[in-house]
C-alpha cells in the first residue's frame, strides 16, 4: 500500500493505464452511499467536490443515490454499460460491487472511497480517520466540564471503531481521568440514516453525565447534534465541516476531505493523469483535520487551540503515534 500526499494525488505525472479511455472520453458518474447526497456529512462532502468540478468544467456528472445496499452493483453496472468513465463509488460498502463490475469492464476507470479494490482500473482512497479523531478528542476533553464525553457511531464496523479509538486516545491524552461513553447505532447500512436513534443515544449519554459528544454516523449524527442543542451541551461533527449546523453547539468537526478526492478523481481523468492504486491520506497530507471558523470560534479558547495544534504537529512529526484500530481490531494503545 502506497501513501501519497493530497498534493501528490493531484500532481501524479503518469499516463493512464493501457486500454483505458483518455481525457476526451470522460463521462463522469458518482454512486452515493446510503443516506443520500444531502446527508450534511460524508455524502454531502463528496457532493461538494462534484459540484465544484461541475462549476469549473460545465460538465455533466451522472449520479445515483441508493436506497438499499442491493443497488450498488446495479448502479455501477448500469453506468459502465452506458460508458460512464470514471465512476466514483462513495463508501466502503461499495467495494465488492466495484470489484465485480470493474472486472467486467476493464477499460472503465473506477475510484472507491474508504474501500480497497486491487485491480488495474481501480483507484482506492483511504483516510487516517484515527488521526483527525485524536485531535477532536483532545478538544472534547479540554471543553468538558463534567469529565465525561461521548461517542455515537453509525454502523458498527471496524472503520467506525477506528474513529472511536482515535477519539478515545485524544481524550485520554488531554485528560487521563476522563470517562468515555460509547454507542453504535446499528449493524446494517440503515444505521447511517436514523437521526431519531442518534438523538436517543445522545440523550442517554447526556443523562449519564457526558457534556460533549462526537458523532461519526452520517445523517444519524443530525439527531445527535439536535439533542446537544436542546440540552445546552456540545457536539462534534464529522466528515464535512458541520460547525454551521448549530453555531454555539458544535465544538468542532473532524473534517475528512472527501470533497477533494471527488474533485480530483474527475479532474485527473479529464487531464489524462488518473492512476490506479491505493492512496492513504492523513494529517500530514491534509486529508483529515479539525475545523475552526466563525461558527465555533467562541467555544475554542486560545489555550485550547494551542493544545490541539501542538498535538497535530506532534502527530505529523511522529512524536505521537495514534493507534489504528483496524491494524489489529483492538483499541489497545
């Protein structure tokens, strides 16, 4: 597995693989994950990148929003049959569908976010979510007055455990005595789109003493944030910068630059420099980060900002190693 910087991803000087369509043939398409392109989180981040590409190039991007997981393969195959190229698959749940359809259409380029497909016409883009989650964990511990913070995940899978584990490490780094409450929403893709359940889980954590909750749950997180606002507590967003949703409630957001991946996928294909392979983006590459803007500036003191930025610098420099849950399916650090 190779690790490339985001700038490296944008500046790869390599010809497209033999037999794959060149720039003049580009007919981009995107298959969104469960939750829809306006989930105000993961999918919406991708959509922002797609919209940027469309605005700059005035090109049409075909798109499909699935309503159940059986549609992934159908959507990719339908796009491939129509000659769409490249096709962007959003989310790890599309990896199997991309692998199957990419084998059937070896001249079509596919990019999958959060999944790995090792084929000569597939680009896989992963993120070091645990690094970004560490930073918001530091901030949560510093902002908490009760010494208890929470985490609400979406579908209970290793990827979301990676978010939780990174967050836990950041919390404990800033306050070793802090207590962390955790809940996962469910075990099926429906867990990404259940704001009501997210609100219930958040209420339970608030009742147990938590005063800051980080949600890594797609559209389910909207319920977490509303529950925090209703109770005068704090919440932390994910994937997109969600600070604007409830200014004064959103402590920060763990930003995952899926927007850049979406934009780059189509731009690189358009320019003839799209390449297959596995790319991993972390703090050092600008692939993940924490968000500070006018919507949360009043919640983050200069001292808090300094602590988080110092931790960020130490992670980039290798002075702090954030354990990756997915390296051994355990949060041992």
